[in-house]
C-alpha cells in the first residue's frame, strides 16, 4: 500500500510535534537514562 502525496505532506507537517510529544510524554528520569545509554553507545562507536 503506497502513501498518497497528501498523506506524505500530512506526515511531514506533523512529525515534529509527534516526536516532541513522545519525548516529553516519558518521565524525565527514564528519558535521561535512555539519553545516557545512547551517549555511551556513541562514545563506544567513536572509540572503535
């Protein structure tokens, strides 16, 4: 099933808001833990 052009435009317009809602909807402690885990993974990749 392919997306119609109007569907793609709708997604482009709203994706920023959706991502913000997802990030802000999580408890701050959980968000911070996930952020730290991602930072560690990036650091490990940079070492290699």
